[in-house]
C-alpha cells in the first residue's frame, strides 16, 4: 500500500492538527519500545483506541455531515425502525429480554430502535450500550435525553460486556474497526507489514510473519484451494475469533445482529483485490494511506464474513442468516415504515426517497453492507432474512 504520495485531503483544523501530533508522538514511542517497529494491527489499535488519544477514544465529531463518515442510522431513521422490528421479534420470544449495543456512535440507532419498540409495545427491560469512549457516552446520553426523554431511563452504559445477557445484541459497523494484520505473499513465504518511524514520517516495512499470522494465511489459502500470488497484499483480523467468543460467552439466549460492509472469503481474497480492503476516512474523503493523520482519521477494513461465520460456529453460535442490507430492509418491514409516504409533503417525500435509495441501492449501501444474525437458543430466524438468505455463499 503506497504512502509516499499522500492523497489530496482537507487540512485539519489547528486543534485536530495538535491532537494528531500528540498521537504521532505516542505511536513513535510505542515503535521505539517495540524495538524499531510494530505490527500494523498494533498501529491500528493505538491510532483508534489509545486511551484519551485514539480516534474512537478522544473527543471529536465522527458521525454524520460534520464528521468523517456516515453510517446507516445517520442516513435515515427508517434503518433503526426496521432493525427495531427485528428486535421485537426476538424480544417477544425471550423472557425479560434486553438490548445490548456495541459502540453506539452518535446514539441515533439506540434512539430510533427504542422509539419504534415503544410503538410496537415491545420495549426491552433495559437497553445497554458498551462504549469505550467517555466523550461518546456523554454525547449519546445527551442525544437520547433529547430524542426519547421518556425512554432514556432504560439506557445504561457498560465498560465491559455483560454476562448472562438475554435478548438482542446490535453491532453496527463494529467489526470493520477491529485491528487487522496486513500481510504480503513473497514467494513461498508470508511477510508481515509493520510500521516504523522515520524522520519524514511513519513508514511501512516488511518482516517475516510470526507463526500465528503465517498459519492463518496458510489456512485461508487451503480453504481457497490455492496459494495467493506473489506480491499479493491483504488483511486478516486475528482478533475476530476472540471477539466473537466473548460475544457468545456473554449471551445466554437471543440473536446478535452484525451489520457491516463486507463480502465472502472468495470475494475478499479475489485476484483483483491484490492490495486488500483497508480504507481511511477523513472529513468524508476516502483514501488508502493509513499512516497519515493518526488519531484524527478513521481506519477501517472490510469484513470477511466467512471468517465471522467460522468464528461464530467455533464459539457455539448458530449462523441463523446472512444477507445484503437491501434485502434485510425490504424483508424486515421497510414497506410498513413507508405506509404514510403519500401523506408527506413533497419535500419530505423527496428527502425520504433519497434516503431509501442510499440505504438500498446496490451502488450505495444496499449491496456493500451485509447483516449476519447469530443465534443462541431457540429463537426463530428473524423475518428480515426471508427474501434472500446468503449463508450458503460463505
């Protein structure tokens, strides 16, 4: 992945630039402590989650028009309302069921889900949010008190995943933010992409892959039925199995809904994807240089949903269903959410139409984004997957 020709991006404001310098200094110290380099996964962990410094741990606006990217809940409340309909199906089958959301962002999804669950007479006994950022917790609490003041008392924040959870788990664009390893195929061997600190900035270097990464690459190649070509570069999330296992351990009964942009393994490691799926986002500009702007830009990697399914099965989950976001929404109650469309003013109709296009069209979020449902217990498969379950493609 080239980083010698930085993309044309907006200049950060003075406060952001100063924060970036702090994060860069912190990462340089970690590199020094690591003997001159750290793995890309370590770099990504520091850049995103270093306490008080990382992109998701420090205070800045990340979501929506004023931030760096837009998530489905920010596009339209319709997304959260359809998700709520699926939550209701699960909650109606689980006694004293609750909702647990990982990384609630601006709080928009939580507000929309709670509002629709109230109208469906399916409110959970609690809505819990696992959030690593104190700043985001504060923003979420403020937003929820403004948008759903009568329901805000149901919401609480957690520092660690709960034990004995029953009901629904929601994780919207969480998997793509798990730190990934970058690897390169060199002849018969596997190299690890690492990050070093040079006078002119942070740079990539190569080193022989440690056994854990090397074996993971060999295993995925065995599943693909062939060796990746020389020079092939991509990502693999070694942290994913532990994250899924922790999810399963904390859930007694219910369904976990995982929303993210991703593909099956065969698509993920296709020949035309020889430089991987890592993307960076800064002020709504997408680019592929992760080593600039540490701490003030988002780093993300598309998700290998085959690996998610494997990890889920190994952990004790049943992979109940997997589909594209468009099919999930259309099967899950989108038509019902549009029932009063004709009564809206023309301007509101046009706005809602554009929102639905963004959520469902293949060239927008409709095909790139997927939803996977992981089940534990006897809950029925949610109805949102009746139109097109793609589990067989994984």
